[in-house]
C-alpha cells in the first residue's frame, strides 16, 4: 500500500472510493452526502461500523468520538471491509482538528496497515489486498494550519512502526517447527545485515561459559538448541541507552509439568516477547532514532523427554542465585533470569524493559486485551503507561507488595520458581524476575506481561486473529518520546 499526502480538498482527489468517518450521533452534519441512504441502511455510526455504497463509491465508517485509538480501529475496519472488492485507489480526509493532528494522521495510517494484515503462509490460496494507493487530504481543517514536513515524517513513522508490528506478527504466527531458536537467530542476523545493526548470537557452549544454567536447563529436553541473541542499534551521540529483553519460548509444552492439551494450543505464541524485540529493533533502525537500543532475546523450546529438567531440581542462575524448580511450566522466568543478568552485564542502560508472555494469571486478572506493567519504581512504569496510551495499546499497572514477596521463599534454595499461593501470579512472577535485577538497575527496570494481548484468537480493533505484535508500538513510541526530552 502506497500513501500520498495532499493539500487538495477530498472532493478534488480522483480516486476509486472515498472513505468517510462519521462521528456517532453526528449523522445530521451537512457534509455527509448520503444521509437518507445511511438511514435506510440502518447505519448508526457506532465505533467501527461500516457501510459500503457501491453505487456512490463511498465507504462510511463510524467513530464514537475523534481520538487516535478510535481512528486507528476505524481505518482498520474500513480496509477489512474492502478486502473482497476491487477498489484500488482510495481517498480520505485527515480529520485533524487540533494540535494533536499528527496523532490522528499516525493512527489513521497505522490502522490501514495493521488492519490489512493477513497471515497466509500456510494457506494454499492467498488473498490479495485490492487497495494499492491511499491519498490523504490535509485540507485545512477548523483553521488549523498543517506543517507538511511534520505530516510527512508522521506518515513515514506510522508506516515503519506498523510494518514492524506486522513483521513481529509473522514471526509469532509461524509454527514451532518452522520457527525454533536457531530460526529466531537467523531472522535477527538477516535483520542486522539489512538494517546495520550489531548482532551477537550465543550458542550452547557460549551460554555455558556465561553460566546461564537456568536457561540451559529449560532448553535441555528439546532437539532445538537454545540461542541468546543480542542486537544493538548504536547511533552517534545517543540521547539515552535502553535495553529490551524478550522471552522467546518458541514452544512451551510446560515441560514435565505438562500443560493440559487445551492449554498447549497457541503456545507457539510464547515467543511473542522475543519477536516484539525483533520488531522494535527493526523500527528503531528504520527510523534511525538517536537512542542506543540493545535488544536481547532468550530463544528456547520447553519440551519433555528423558533429559528434561524436573520439578525438585535446583538451578544456579547466572547471577549466582539458586532456584528451586517446583513447576517446569514456570520456565519463562528461568530463561529471563539469565538473559536479564546477561543484558545488565553487557550494557549499563538508562532503562531496562522486558516483554514476556509470562503468566496466565495476568490474563485472568486484566483480560485478553491488556498487558500488565510491573517493577520497583513508578518512573519506568509510567513511561510505558504513557507511551502505550498514545500508541493505542492497553497497559495497566500491577503493584508489588511485601506479603506476596514472601510466597516465593524456598526451604532449600534462595528462591522458588513458583509462589505458594494460587493468587497474584502475575505479580509474583515479576517479583521473581526482580531478584535478577542488580542494584544499579533496580529503579530503571519494568516488566511488561503481554500474555493476554500477544495472541488472541479473534479479530479485535486493529488486530487480526492470532498474533497482534503487542509491545512493538508502545516501545517504539516510548523511544521516540525519549528523543524529545533529556533522560
Ligand atoms: N507461557 C506461559 C504463560 C501463558 C499462559 C502465556 C497463557 C500466554 C497464555 C507460562 O510459561 C506459564 O506456563 N506460566 C504458568 C505459571 C505457573 C506454573 C506458575 C501459568 O501461567 O500457568
Ligand atoms: Zn510455561
Ligand atoms: Zn511460557
């Protein structure tokens, strides 16, 4: 899909179809041509509601009220509604009514690209998106004058971040035997070559040397050997140094604490955190942001077999702490313990974030569509909350407390890999991770549990069935914001 910005009024643009957004309850407005037809069609202008008038080559889409998040899902619905048509060139107004105008433009473009995404690698017949050209009219709106250069940059960044999100979606959706740890490493390596990133891949021998015994234990029963990947974007005079760690479980069977069949389906998505790191590194380098960004991925498969690690084992993590394994399905935190320690050894960062499909408890707590952000300090957590809000992703804070911390105590090792209570599982998992954050990074770290939104088995908002690319948009937004202030 090609995008073009023009200052020409919408009605002067020659296109095959116009998309018109209608604010709910605002149907009486004079600029709406097809009022009678809309009424006849029963169109109410509810959020994401669409109606296509073939005779007039107009598609109407409802928005509850003008906001970035609403525009994003509306254009995603609009482009989906055109999937089986033959409309090649579409035009739309920019709906920019304040200084926030670029946020609307960004959301609009992201919505089109995110909404048009399809995962069809395994389909014999592929669908073709008919829409090749989208022209956006920047005609002066409510007397607000637009800066065309700023709009062009907004368009460019919207395309980059949406395409990076789709890149992440493709990786997550790929099946576990087509996407195992070495494949993740190859994807990282190719990306590094294309985008001028530094790339280091640690294989089992190097992992042993780095004393990543917890990660190696999780990996042991799989025929696919683990990899730890470090990608780096290093511009000159960076405004900040940021490390991002991702859980990359290319499959999570649960290990010997085997998941029941129903819970195992979709566990190819347990690599979503690591895949988000790949998407973030792609976007950051495509945008050439003046921030030094380090991405670390723990790519591992959690399987069963004669060589599997066991409940009752005690593992020694990279930072020297001993862990009593009580459940091999709480494997993500074991992998992250070592990769977080490695990331901190390699880079002294201004902020350290990790993305992980860490707990079912997070999904139980806040639902399918929302991530949980946790950590010791409000500063990195607030950065995530703010950035998520402007990106259209949903994130909420889940607080630590000292009572839950006690539930991770072990009688025989420094800590257990699961808590002794059924409740608060997202928080106790994050508190476990916190044991592997050194003092220098304690207040610079935030953990984002993306277990809910990373993979949902139906269409929601701008997201398709399957992988959503959770984390990419919020993190890229955060990094963009950091380029504007002093860290
Ligand atoms: N990968 C899962 C968490 C998960 C669950 C992600 C559902 C996405 C959807 C994780 O490794 C896991 O199995 N966690 C256990 C922890 C428990 C054993 C303490 C869980 O959440 O049940
Ligand atoms: Zn698990
Ligand atoms: Zn897992």
